[in-house]
């Protein structure tokens, strides 16, 4: 009888291990990588989970953080929200950094929401010339190097570098890395309010430079979240659009297009003239006018329909279009 129990237990363990392998399929993930632009721009589907729930309990004490600490580099950027003539909410974004390889990553983790994110995979050891299979293994960390993205419920987020100020530090809360705030929100929040509530459960650590975030959702709500004077400051949209670049809005308090950043002023002026209503082509035009020599990518996310338009290397004559299937979508 004991032998039968041991055999039954052994079979159960094999089944459990098999299910674990099926739910986390690194080989299938890595073989899904494909190049869609010689800049280069890659696309990859992540199959299975990436231990986010475990990481969120450990925070910066986890081995994942130790591997990623040098990878989470923010940069100068421009982000804005608008509404299309059809009533769709969109988020446009420029990532201004260096000529690194870019990855559009689709994830569908167990227990989390489906999402699409942009990743600078230089910080995963990938060069513009490509990578060996050994280098490709580091792409399994790609969900943790999110720079901007959108999930199936129409929540989108982008991060931008700003001057460093102190944020809240609660010893009772786990501390997570700045990029991982976006991963947390995209995996577990349906809208701006839920994202902000999740952020309040954690301390945020900035390993290289400080950032603020612009969140937006399919209802048209948006908010810039900053850390100033030991507090988390939330700046809601009071117009049909919202803009953020690389200064602390809570400190500068710009009145219209009179900020210290010309990119903010350019985007704000165009959005204000259009009353916040833009087609995705017009949104990409705003991104183009706010771009700089170091703009790695420009992306427009449609938070209502799940459309994604991506331009790399400021080649605005070549727009790559992708689709995220939205929850309950009939498009």
C-alpha cells in the first residue's frame, strides 16, 4: 500500500511538473522572436508567467532585481493622451534614448491581464546586430524592462525621466523597481484608479534616475504620478488630453504651453488647437514634431480598439501596425 502511495505521489509530482513546464514555456517564447524592421524592431510573444507575484513579495531583495538593476534606465521622452474623432482614447509616446534594438512584447501571464509593451533590449544584452542563443536567453527577463505599454482593458502607461525627489518609504511595504510599477499595473489594473491604488501598496526604487508616469485608460481618464517631498502626487487630467515630458509638473505647474520643455509645449499646443481630438496619424505627427535625434521609437496605442502603431529610428514613412485583442472586444 505504501509503495502504491509513493507511486501515486510520484505520478502526481510528474503531472504537476509537466503542468508547470507547459505554463512556462521559455523555448516557445524565444522561438517566437522575429525581426520586423532592420533598425531593428523585434516582436515576441511571451508564453506563460514570469514570476511577477513572487517578485512582488521579494522586491529589490529578489535575484530578479539583482540581474535587472543595471537594465532599468529611463530617458528623455514625450507622452500625451487624446481622443480620436470616433471617440477612441489614444496614448502617444516618444522614447528618446540611444540607437538600441527595440522589442514589442506580447504577454498573457496566468492570473494577470494580457498586455503589449515596448522594451529596450540593449539592457538585456541584445545588440543591433542580433544575438546568440545565449544572449537570447536574457529576453526571458523582457517583461521586467517595460518602458511603456497597454493591457487588454485599455490601461496604458509610460515613464519619463525627471529630477529626483524623495518618495514615501514605508518599512512595512515591499520596495520594487521603477519599471516594475508599470508591469504591476498592466498585469493587475483595469483603469487609472486601480493602477494608482496598486502603486500605493509599494515603495518605489529608482536605480539609475528618477521618473514620473502617465497613466491613461479607455474611459478617457488619465493622470501623471510623481514623487515629491516624500509623497506620491497624482495630477489628473482636466482637459480632453494630457501631456508629460521630463520635468516635475507638480513643481513647475505650467499654464498651457509655457513650460520649460519645448517638447511639452509643442505637444500641448497641437493638442489644445485640436481640442484633444486626433486621428492616430495626427498623433504620430505630434510625436514626429516632438522627436529628437535620439528618438528610438514613437508609438501610438489605441486604448479602445487595441491598435498599436510603431515607428523606429524616426522613419515616419514606415509605420508598423499591430493588434492587442481587448477584453470583450467585438472589433
